[in-house]
């Protein structure tokens, strides 16, 4: 009911609404390498899903009057809200993601395209933007931008390592199976203590249990032999 007591359905307007369509998918080719790198990063970030919302390749919209103002980060994080299923992300409903990651592929490795994308991330309002180029020379694969005094400013990065201020961790570039470089998160700057995916953590626990069993069996054999 309205304040006047008249039902909202009976309210009169000067024109009919013109609904805007915000697409939730697009057909864009993706190489297998890009898919594997993006999936790995998503699974790493998914380990924080009990505290934060995680996205990967969904459209993010920040201007309610213009569906063309959008991005589809390879990964993004909205802090403080447990993860849920969503088809697209609208900042006027959910707030702006604090963290976004772009993994360079063969189709978008162009300076002009990146400048346009960087302007869009500035408009979106992210606090930290990460650009990972797996094909770049060692030491030049990782670039990071921080929001400072309303501006999005590139950070000086050395040796493909950088702090992840949003999550309180560290970005590191490490080998991944047959690929020479993958973007990971770690608890230390050197990348010795990686944030594991759920599958990796389960495998690590299984290996630890196997080692412990082997140690106990060896100790039992020594006792029997003694």
C-alpha cells in the first residue's frame, strides 16, 4: 500500500517503463591454456567462499542505464558476503567487487584494448586489479593496480611477486604441470606456502596420512626386530 492508502498497482505514471536487457552470457572462444589458468585461480579463490563472493567470467555491470558498460573478469571477489550462485553481477544490487583479475589471452593482448579495459575497471570501482600475462618474459608477467585517492594507479612489481592487499595474501607466479607459469595466491611472498584448492588440500592430507602410516609401520618393524 502507498502512504495515501492506494495500492501500488493502481499508481499512474506518465509513460510505460523501458526495461533494459543485461545479458548474462556471451559466446567468446577460450583457449585451453586460458581455461586451465582461469579455473585454477577460481578454485583457489573458492576456498574463501564461506566469507566472500567469488565470480569468474560473469558479466559485471555498474551503470544501471547502460548495459554496454560491463566487464567479464577472469576472477573477482566481493568481500564480506558468503558465496552464492548468480548469472551476472550488478553493482547497484550487490556492490562493486573489491578485487578483479584479468588473465591475458591471445585474443586480447593489445595495448589499446587494455587501456579501454583499464578505464572500465576505474569506473567499476575495484580496489585492486591484477593483470597476469602467462606468455610474457619472466619477471614481467604480473602487473597490479591499486585505488589511491580515487585514482587507479599501477604498482611497482618485482620478480612476479606482489602483495594481495584485499585478501591479505601474496600473488605469486609458479609452474603448473606442463605450463611454465600460473597465477597463485600464497601466504608468504616467496610462494612456498600456497593457498591450495580443495582437491589439492585433500591430496596433501592423503599423502601426509600415507607417510604417517609408513612411519608407524617402520617403527613397528624396528620394535619387532629389536
